[in-house]
C-alpha cells in the first residue's frame, strides 16, 4: 500500500508540474512546434486542461477477492496517470450482487464501467441497449482492446457482437510427467498432437510399466468427457445439448464416451479407476507412475505444492486433437470482462475517461498481475513474474498458442442431469450400460 501511495503522489506531482507548464493538445490534433518568438500583438493561446472526471465503476473484486489488491493497484495507477477519480462500488460476485447490478440499470443508477459476466447473465442489458459494443467503440477509438485476440473476445448470445474486454479465466489442459515419458521413450507432446499419436504413446507407456492416464472415473470423468466430445465435434457445436437420446448431439456425446471406453479397455487408465478418488489418481503423477492428467489451470498450484522438489519433471500442453478439432483449441472460459455502459458513452465528459480506464485495466502488464497462468485473450500472452517456475512458464507459453476456445458443455446441464450422466460413465466403460441408455437416463433428470 505504501508503494501505491508513493506512486500516486509522485504521479500527481508530475501531473501538476506538467499542467503548470503547458496544456495538452486535444486528442487527434497535431502538437505545434514551439515558436521562437511570439508576435508582440498576439497573446499566447492555451487550452484549459480537461476537468477531472469521477468515474463510477462496479466489479466483482470485492473485499475478499484474491485479486482485490491488484485491482486497487490498477485504480491507483489510472488515477495517477489521468487525474480522474474512480468511485468504486465493487462487491463479491454472487446472486445478490447480480440482482443489485440489474436493479441499478433498471433505476438509472448504473455505473460508467461494469466488470460483469459475458454470457447469458448480460443478455437483458444488451437487449436493453445498456452496454456499448467493442465495434462501436472502435469506430471512434480504433486501438480499443487492440492488444487482445479478437477471436477470444466473448460474443454475446443476443446478437453475436463482442462487448466485454476480458482479464482472465480458466483453461483445461494436459499435464505431463516428463520423467515418465523419457523412461518410456516417448516425446513430450506439442501443439500438433493428435489422438492417434496419443494412443500410440499410451501403448508405449503401458508397455514400459507405467500408467498412461491418471484419472478417477469414479469422481472426475468430466475432463475427459469434455475433450472426447469436443474431439468428435467442433468448438462451433460443442455447447449444443442433446434433446433426445438418439439425436445428432447425443450421437456425438456417445462417440466421445466410446473413446473413454477405449482407453479403459486397452488398460491405459489406473487399475482402480472405477473406485479410486481423484486425490489418489493425481498422486500417481506425483509419485512418478503416471504420465498424463487432464485438469484445470488451478492444478498448477497442486504440482507446485506437492512436487516442489521435482517440479521440473512436469509440464502442461494441449490435449490431443481429432477430426475437425486441432489440439490448440481448448476447453476454457473467459466468463467476465469490462463493459462501457451506454450511460457513460453518451456523456461527452465521461466517454474518453471510461475508454482509458478499460484500456489501462486490460493492458498486458495489469492483466498479468491477475494470474499469469490463467487463460487470457492477450495477443502477446501474460508476462511471467520474475521468479516464475518452469511449470508456470509452460502454462503461460501454452496460452500464447491457443487458437480457439469454448466453454464446458456440461455447464449447460442441470446438476441432476450432470450427476446422473457422470455416475454412469463407469457403467458405460465396463459394458453394463450403453451410452445411449445413459443419455436417455440423463434426459429424464
């Protein structure tokens, strides 16, 4: 905090000195060269600096959020650089917070900048013309969000347009035990890894006496379910849900479940995969007896904590691709981002202040402080901290190579339907139930 206050005071002193010396040219106007001698009959002309703006901002970075300190540092830097003031009304994200955000828009007390969900939760605001699209903003500010991959900016379900500029989210990837692969004579997978190559590698790993895949079908079949379903479809149709047990989507899901069954019947999964806990199968990676694990970005911390003395044995890469899907298309989500509201955009005094706020809060260096190993839309990827470990660096490098992403299909299911389907995965792989019957059961929930 002392560092932030010092930065703020220094920046404000510099700003005061700058304003005292000369007024800035308006944006887009050429800066005149200094005259060597002013005409005696003309008084020097100077523009008054723009009056400081108070910007109302609402985010989910409430007091108990782990990134609250990073958010506050970003605000302090913005205020120091612009002279504007941020009136922050952030709170912890929950249903009550969501309801209050909606109520504020309904009563005309919405903020100028909103950090909010980018999916269906924002539909009502977009339908009501309460938020401004990136396309409209770029018509006046062409460089807005130019540091982001356009393909990774979330599109609204309402009109397909992009509104939110994201910070970070989650990803699901393939964690790899490099020591096991070396012992089995298998190369570390790269960005062009295919399902056929993966199956061949699993056979080599099994033959060498190791477990190819660490997974508990008893507790966490869903990571493999998502990727095998994606491998039998595409990111364009991944979020479609079955309406009947034999429709086209259900057939795609059944094909994905068949791929999991193949891994089981070929002996590529732990011998106790049907009864083991997730903790037990993950321990196989730590103990050096398993080669591959699909898990989320949060798993980086697990390896750092449990394999600190041999962390260099691990890396993370892309899950093998099949069919239309290339390996660099990943299951991930950027569920929230910064919006500029119509209220701020239509206010000449606040428009530019709001644009600059979002640009600063989504700049490469600021985004990197919010979790360098999380997925981002940054063209250059996140900047790793100076003391980053090898696994974190691998995660950052992987994210730079992402070419497309889609959320988890299971998130579209009710908790009851999801629980029923995943409870039956072990019955499917052992032949006790067909995938079609399992999907029919799911659809009754």
